[in-house]
C-alpha cells in the first residue's frame, strides 16, 4: 500500500514549500463512491417531481408568467448561494458543509408535503435548491482533490453517471407514482432519504481540503483573464438555457399535446440517453480536451432543443430531447468539472466554483424571466429560436480560454 499511496494524491500537494497530508487509494475510492451514491439517492427523489414542477405549480393555481418567475427564483436559489458555499467550503471544510446542507433538505420536503399554496411551494423548492447549491462547490472540489489530475475525467464521469442515472430513473418513477398517489408521497420520501444520506455522509466521508495559502488572493483571481472568458461564455449559455428549460414540459403539454405520462416518459428516456452517453462523453473529453468538449456541448444542446419544438410525434420529440440531454447533462457537466478544475487550484477551488456558479445562475434566472415574457407576448417558439442564436457567441468565447496545469495556475495567480 505504501508504494502506491502517492499515485492517488492530488498533484502538487507540496506547493510553495508547504506540505499536505496524502490521501490513500481506499479513501479516494470511498469518497467518490459515497458522493456518487448519496447524490444518486437524493436526486432520484427530486427528479421524480422537478421535471413537472411547472405542471405542479399550475395545478396549485399559478399563472404561466408566475411559473416563469418561479423558475427564475429557483435558479437564483440554486446558483447564487454557491458563492457563499464556495467560501464556506474553503473555510470550514467540504464534508461539514455537505452534511449540513443535506440535513436541511428534510424541512423543505416536509413543507412541500403540507402546503397547497403555489408561492409557498415555490419558496420551499427555492430553499431546497439553495442548500443544494451551497454544497455543490464542495462536491466538485472533493472529487477533484480525491484523485490525481490525470484521473479527473474519469472521476467526474463516474459522478455525473450516477447523477444522470438518478435523473433517468426518477421521472419514470414519478410518471407512475404521482398520477396514482399524488405529489405528497414523493415529498415525504425525500425527507426520509435525505436523513439517511446525511447519516452516510457523516460516517463515511473523509475531509479532502488541503492547507490554505494566504499568498493567493481570491479577489485578484476573478480578474484572471482566462477565467473571465470562461465566465462570459457560460453567462451567455446560461441565458440561452434559462430561456427554454422551464418551458419544455409546458410546450410538450400545450403545443405538442403530449400526455402527462408521455412527458414524464420522454424526460426519463432522455436522461437514460444522458446516462449512457456519460462514459463515451468522458472518453471524448479526455481525447479532445475539456474546452472543446464544452464547445460541442453548447452548440449541440442549443441546436437540438431548437429542432425539438418542430417535433411531429412523441418519439421524434423524445429523440431530440435525448440529444439535448446528452449534450447538457453528459458532455457539458463532465467538461465543466474538468475544465474548472484545470484552471483553479486546491486551496481556492470551491470559492472559484461558487463565484462562477453565482454569476451563471443570475444569467439563467434572467433567461427564465425573459423566456416567460417572450412566450407570453411573442409566442412559445421565440425563446427556443433565440436559444439557438446565442449558442454561437457562447462557444466562440471559449476559444480564448487556455487551460493550464495546477502548478502553472498557482504561479500565474500569485503573479497577478
């Protein structure tokens, strides 16, 4: 075991003459496994109802424009707190923040099970995603810090695979359970599963955060031109994504005339496609690089969702939404974790991820609000058309991003 222990330690554990505690192979395997399994269980429940939240809010009496605004609030709830989550993750540790956030899912689910008022349901869902967002930078950081840089693609691919699997199975479960028993059963099940996952995380996760270095300025990091190009690109994509994603189920219901079961089945099949596309996507990223993988994901997702609105049958709609899911939830998600890890270092990684997610989230929230306005006053197809147009400047900005090794990133940041 001693001969191989440094094979699984993050590169550059001795930076600026400060030493870190090595992490063993068994610990690494446990960290990746626990994060993947607990995320799978939590997302299995949330995905069973999240895809039909617009229909759920509509059932509670929310008008169309309120649904768009509600999704904007939910997006803000998911992304904006990641800045605070990144700071806390770098300060108090990844494990502590993950466990506390998971525990906070429980009261959110209980409130969802009790309320019959759409704005209270929106508030509960928003708070749920706030705590989900708070812990997310620590998830990405813990994964990156658990394996050698050469294994980042496969580590993130494994994690994304379990996430995609949960979002493939969840809507299928929701398609059967919700029409028969209603939404309450999935909400109360979510509270129980969240408690179980928090217990598992407490018992089996191992802290991976390395020692911090005062020499590195978090403020100067945000003026790193390399990162700013990436943020600008992702801002535009977030705007495009926000314009269409909240309205997929509404468009399928009102324009494509799909039934509730067909909508849930369509989402489930598309997530299975994303699940099966995860490992091939990871291998593609390893071959062409995370930057170009991200570019392909942006162009492919925006084009496929634009073509989706012209679907003439359930199966055509399912195929096109499956392509959209592969690009977004396989190629983009894996590229994002790998690319962000390659342009940040261990000591400030969670903070950078949090700041990036906050900025991105605001653009998605703005996109949702703009999308609801365009839907209401210019027609349902307009947001999808604009989404396709915005993919081009978003992908072109990525050409300016230059990835560098962790050692080079630290040296570059210290010089700024």
